[in-house]
C-alpha cells in the first residue's frame, strides 16, 4: 500500500512510500481509506510545529470502506462506510488525559494511507447520503464546531452566533447555527468570501479589515445586546473583540490560535460581562454520533473547496498555508 510519510524539513519533504498491507487484529477494522481532509493540526504536524516520529503517517481525519472485521468486533460489517474519530479513546462525557491520547497522524499513524488497521472503537458510521470525501471533512472541524456550540454553549433557535473567517470550523458553525434556527454574524477580510458566506445563510456580514472594532459592530447589529455565542478561531489576536461582541452571560468557544498564541486579555470585561469561555478540543464519540444524526436530519452538506490526490499532499498543504481555500481541503486516496 501507498502512504505519505512525514520527514524532517517541512512541507516539501513529505514522501510517498510503499509499505506492507496491514491486517485487522482482534477488536480491529481493516479500512480502505478513500479520503482525508486537512486541518490546522495536520499542518502543524507536517510543518514541524508538532514534533512526531520520523516517518509518521499524517492526517487525523479519515473515511473509507470496511474491508475486514477482526475477532470480537460487533456493530460493523464488511462493506460499511465509516468515518474516523479524532480522539479514538474519548467515548463520552468530559475528557481526561487518557481520552486525549492516540490522535491519528500525531500520536499514531494516521489516514494518509491506502489501508489502515485500527480499533473498531476509533470509527463511527458515515452519514447516509454522504460521499466518503464529504465524510472525511467531519471528524475534526465539524465536531469542534458542534461541541462548542451545542455541548458547551447550548445555542438555541433565535440566538445570535458570530463566526470568524471561512475555514472548515467556521463554515460548519454557520451551517449548524442556521439549521438550529440561529441568526449568524460572519466575519472575513474578503468581500468576495463574505458574499459566499451570505449565500450559505449568514444574516449579517462584517469585513474586519474595514471594521477593526468589529466587536462593537456586532453589538450594534444585535441592538446593543451582544451575541450569545462566538466561535473563536483567532485566539489572542481576536479574543478582545469577541469579548466585546458578547452579551452579558454570553459564551465564547475558544478553538484556534490563528491570530496569535499569546496577548493581552481584558479580564475585567470577562467578569463584568459574566462571560463563559470554554477551550474546545474536538469532541467525543457520543458527540460525533449525535452530530451525524443532526446532519442527516437537516440535510447539511460540507463545503469542499479543493481536492488533491495523495501524491499531491505537499501541494495541498501549501494551498492551505496560502489561505486560498473556502471550506475544507480534501485528499482523495
């Protein structure tokens, strides 16, 4: 089988190798991987920002077809379409350290591979009516948005949700919010991308380059009340504006650090507004299955920006680094 292997030196050092086909052991599934999708976490691995073993097979997201079922496995059969879990050891509830171990493509070999043999507990069924390329967009980006908005923020119909940018998490957040009956303020630095967000259902748009105090603008849009939920993917560089945008008692799902790892935080504003801020690291198997049921009930389809072959994995990551995408970048394997 062919795999992509991470080598020291950056994006252009990812090598395509031939390795022996794996076999499903007890409790495992052998899955023919058909697709993966790119996340910032994967970029951090291949770019050397997260140290991994030399030759590590990257990619945390995977979707494919069950080829064979190991002894003792129940709930899966040959031919089933499955999608991976970002945290294969996190079954339900709140995480502990053990449940956050075993991330594919980081702690263990991932899905940039034609075949994988992994525990059956590392998979759920794929949504009905989804292609495997579509299913591969879900395990990290979609579940992160889902956990932040529903498990933690508890958003409901009529709430205002603010999303940032046009990456996978933000677009899934927009789609989930609209399906739940929420009103959405979407931000971007590109008027062209804002127009596309409008087509996806965003109610209000803010160009944050033209309006640097976009938190104040979001409050104005909501009649001075503030938004109920912010899906915060910028980190330190945007957190102050997100705090300003929130209503008293509002919630911020802190997901990413695209605008900086550290910076000043207006702590007095946090407690004076009685805000809740939750760090979100994807989610559990229970939450993924819940999300898939909601996707099927509402007919939600992911936005796929670009598709690359496995042999083009370096080009795919360069495309991601150049911020040329709108939605998810997929590897077709």
